């Protein structure tokens, strides 16, 4: 028999277990459930299909390097919340089909040259929340890269690296996030005619003028909150960008002019010295956009002309087909009618002319004389 002490200890353990289960159930019921434990975390990359694209979810697996045993035709690659520090030319060499690459919340410090140069299908990449000091310049030469997120990195070497950037860039960037990157001024990436969304918030920028946005003639949305731009330059910049139909997202209150007199004072204080180079950048940006627009219109016109021509050919062919069918039907009917007439001509006996008795008797007499 068990001693009373052991029995009481077992009863206490059961009570604690039931209490823990009850508290856990109560926390879930009240919406205060804890994060998944190490046992609940998946131990390997999960194959997923999103919008008919093959993808792998390798997030939060404590990975230190890029896994190389996955399907090479993957298009979505999520490697976020891992412990990756270094990337080299072999990291994505076998994943040339990837379109969306997520590397945020890692420890990436070093990216070897040529790491992303083979990703010709890459459309979006997120390198936020890492330990980068610059942006790999090869990303700006990818032919279809539209979204680039590098926020929350200390990009202290970016300005020096941009002197080696090949301009104009080939990447048709549309969305660029540089939030909280310790930038002192707006980086010069050259002409960006497709860029419509830019985030430069939480950077210690003190000098920011309209001229710096000249290469971005298609800019529609700008975030510049939590910067150190002085009041008057910020008000002038905000007013000018609004005239360009650029929406300032969450602007600081001191950047919004309250009265017309206040705006005039700021304009006179800031002044408007025009930089010919920046004006040329704006005109070049507009020329690129206009040429693309003309190309699109020309292609659309040729498509319409081709469609009309093909339609006319199809209509003409249909008319010829209908005429051919009608003639064939007419000839078939005519043949049937002719054949029917021939059959009637053969089957119906022809009436014999009446025989003259005198002629018949003369024939008989001639036959008898011949017999004699």
C-alpha cells in the first residue's frame, strides 16, 4: 500500500495539472493565448500554393543558411524570422524561378556580389529588419523587380556605394521602402519613371527639397513623417508635391501651411533656386513616360488594326463559304433533277406509230416470194 504522503503528493500533482489546463483554456477563451511553443513550431519548410504559384514557407525555423533541397521551380520563398547572416552566389543559384522573396527579420550582414543577379524573374524582395549597411546594386539591374523593401537597416554606406550604380537602372521599381535607415539625405538612384510609392519616414533628414524628387515624376504616395526637416522647407515641399498630385501620407502637422501668408513667408525664406540638372532629370523622366505611353498607344492601335483586318478576312471567308454552300446546294439540286428526268425517259415506253395494213401485206408478200 502507498503511504499517505505519496498519495497526497499524487493528488497535489493532479490538482496542479487540472489547474494548468483550466488556466490555459481560460486564456484561450479570453483571447490571451500564448505564442506557439518550440514543439508546435514546424521543423521543416512547408510546401504551399498561393494564387496557383508554388511556394515554400520556411519562416521561423532558426535557419542559418538557405535550404538547398527544395523544388527548384518555386515562385514564393519565405525565409523570414530566421538567423541567416551571410548570402553568397550559391544561395539562390538553383531557384531562378522565384518571384517573391522574403528575407525580413534575419541577421543578414554580408551579401556577396552575384547573389541576386540570376533571379531574372524576381518581382519583389523584402530585406527589412536586417544588419545591412548598403543595398546590393545588382538589385537595380533586375529586369522585372517592382517592389523593394529595405527598411530598418543602418544604410550608412549606401551613399558611397551609389557612386558605382549604373544609371539609368533597369529595374522598373514601383514601390521603394527606406524607412528608418539612418539616411541623412534622399539617395540618388537616377531616373525612376515607374516609382509611385516611396517611404523615407523615420530618417534624420534635414535637407529635403522638391528638386530631389525630380527623377520620380510618377510619384503618387510619399511618407516622410518623423524626419528632421525644418518647418518652412517641409511646408514648401509639401505644397509643391501636392500640386504634383502626390499624396503625403501621415504628414507632420508643422509641414501643413495654415494660412496663405504663412506659406508666402516660407516661400520667401526658403527661396527657389533652380538646379538645371534636376530639371533635366524631371524632363528626362517625363520623356521616358511619354515614350512608353506612345508605345502603348501604338501597340494598341496596331492591335485594333490587326483585329479589324482579321475580322474583315473572317467575314470575307464566311461570305465565300456561304456562296460556296449555296452553289453546291444548287448544283446538287440540279443534278438530282437531271437524273430524275433521265430515269423517267428510260422507264416510260414511247408510243408506236399506227401500222398501215397495205404496207404490212406487201411486206408479207415480199417475204413469201423470197422463200420461193
